[in-house]
């Protein structure tokens, strides 16, 4: 991620890196190791402008929600999830709540362990601890020592990590972008496409056609995808399924549960971290 102002934290992040001018890169992108850890805390509402990196990244935060936008899609990344970002992929980041980022930069050979495209991954308890341990290692860790063992385990866990459909296709048409931005701010809005059309300055038919052309989804399906991604972030943040459902516009808990299971393959309770017996 592009370097930005650090905030004070009760427990300073290990191996901190200095602020660098935009475009100069980070030491983690140049070190001759398969992977290098990056640790920094960001305040709520921080916006990191569109940028890219020469190495692939695993963007993970122990607390806070990251909203990451690429040229093609928007991703909601709650705690216990990470975003796999291929090398060279432009993206922008907005933080919700204080974000404690503990990320990884991966050299081209190591990046083969991850997906070929930008993807949200579920982070296992083991992978979480491995990432934190990597942050405590020096930048040029010993390939034959603890650092080398950690890196090998991390790459294996990344390869095993399940992919999750927390991806919301990003439209390019300015009218659709305005509509998308308004719905992200108020996912529970009951406005119809006809209502949005008058605000966007285009006919409902035009908006529907453009949505299908640019996102591959109808407007209704796109809005449902957005709502479920927003609900997933709320659940991961500790909200109850009932509250998360209401916040994104579902009046019926069973309907929300069915839609959530269909999209993500798990129940809202499981996304919140509850045991099946709960």
C-alpha cells in the first residue's frame, strides 16, 4: 500500500518502515526474499489513492475493515479475511475503523502460491499467527532459519485458503458510478431503478443495459451482491445476523439467510464466527 501518515498505537507495529514519497516503493518490495511482511496502523477513514506495486500482496488486517477498489471491482475485506492482490494491479483503499494492517509482499516465484486474480481469501487461525510471526522477523530473515520455515508454511496456507465471493463488479459509466456510490452509502435503500434513473439522468432501460454490459449482472443482481458483501463485513465485525440483514435492506431473516448461503456457502452465523450449535 502507498505509505501514509502513521498513528500512535498502544503496541507499536513490529519492524516499522519509514514514510516514503509516493512512487518510491517500500523496502519490502525490493528485498531478496520470497516474502516480506509489512506492519502499519491506519486511522479510521484513511484514503489511500489509486496505486500499484511491483510485487503481489496479501492485504490482511487484525482489526478494522478495508474497502479496496480496483479498476474492475470493489472488495469488502473484514477481519479474518485477506485480499490477494496480483503484482501491478492498480487499487485504492479506504479504512473503516482503525485498521491494523499486517500484510505480505511476495516475490514473483512465491506469488505462484496465490490466485491469478484479485480475490478475498478466508484466513485460517494458523495463517493469522504465521503472518504476525513474519512481522516480527527482520526484513532480511535467515532462509535456513525461523524466517525460512515461516515463509514455507505461509505459502502453503495461502495455497489452501478458500476464496470468497466478496467481489462487487465496478461499473465504469459515470452515471452508474454515481448510483453505485449512493447504494454503498445506503445499501438498504428501497429506491427502484426508475427512481435511480431520474437521479442518474438516464432512462431505466439505459441503466439496466449498461449494468449488464459493464458488470455482467442485472441491476437487481448487482444490488444484491453489494448488499451481501456489506452484510458479510458487518457480520465479521460482530453484528448479529438480524442487525446485518436489516442494515442492508432485508426485512426477512430467512430470505437473508437463504441468499447469504447461496452466495457464500455458509450461514450468516458461521460468517460471524458462531459454532453450529449456536
